[in-house]
């Protein structure tokens, strides 16, 4: 309805309206529309050329929920300054089923600042292998995110022989999984033992049993190339995970 309280079928630009039927309260500044069109993303500046030897910055996917708009704004601003997290969504309110379903395919961490996940939502998150982190004190939350954003190889003082960012999932059979990835560091070779990194933490290990570019089997794939990988591992791999081969 419009500012006079009368029902309207559509609203023009800059026209104030009251909207009912949303699943949850959107944060201030949230952009939304109907399903008949998509809102184009803001134009991004061209990235600066990468210096030789400079490693590509990997951002960990994150969903933020907070108790009030002021908390959400403060937490979001502090996390953005870390330059380590890709915020997929930031909203006010309890952690919901839609948050978990958004996080699952992206391998995102959900953080709740002064909000919780009800038992059914927590069980769904466990089923979909989505981690939920809740904190009541902002500095404790930021310290934990800072710790998680440090690469495992960096903490161990190890050099990175190869690193792959997972961009697609194809098939899983038992402990074997076919995934698609882009080599962002070094050179990935068949038979290499890899660490599975999610949200800055090692969660498992795997071995690259087979590498493919298109239909062609490869013994190795260099930095900057995309490939399919048959991984034999200890945990299911998600989009957004990092496969890392370290040398000490």
C-alpha cells in the first residue's frame, strides 16, 4: 500500500510503500525484486594486475545474522576490514532454514551474533554439513574469525606446492568425489595428498587420484587452469573449499 494506506498494484521509483508477506525482516539497504526480473550487480572496477609471486586472495564464504540492525552494521563493517571473508548475506533475526540452505552449496560459515538457531535448524545444519558459530561478545567473534581466516599452511610455516579453489561438484561415490576446481597456486599433480580447507580450517584430507581437462586425462595442471579432479578423501567437499598441498 502507498503512504496514504491505499492498496497499489505497482510502485514507481522513489515512491514510498508498505510491503507485506516477506519471510523475514530485511536489513536496511537490502535490494529486492520479484522473480520476473533480476537486478544487475554493480559494475566492478577492473582488478589490478597481480605482481609476480603474489598469491591470489581467497575469500571464505560467510552468512551473518544479528539481533538488531546496529549490531549487524557493526559486525559487518569489522568483518569487511579483515579482507578475508565473502559475505553472502547479512540480516537481522534468528538463523533460519533459508540461511542454512543458502550456506550449504557454498560451503559457507553461518555466524549468529546474539542470536541462536532453534533445534530443528541446528539439526538441518548438521545434516547439510553447515557450521553455525554463535557469539554474544563482538571481540570474541572477531578473534575467532581472524583465527579461522589464517591459512593452515601459513600457521604451520609450510610452503604451498599447489592450491585449488573448488568451483563445481559433479558426483560422489563413497569416499570418492569428482569435483571441479581452478588451480590458484603452484601445480597440481596426480597422486598428490591434499588438505581440505574450509573457512580457514583444515577439515580433512584427500588424494588426487585423477586429473582431467575436458575429456583429456592429465598428469598435472598448472596455475590458472581449471580441471576436474577425482578425489579420494575423508570428508565431502563443498563449493568454496580449498584443496591445498603443502611442503615443509
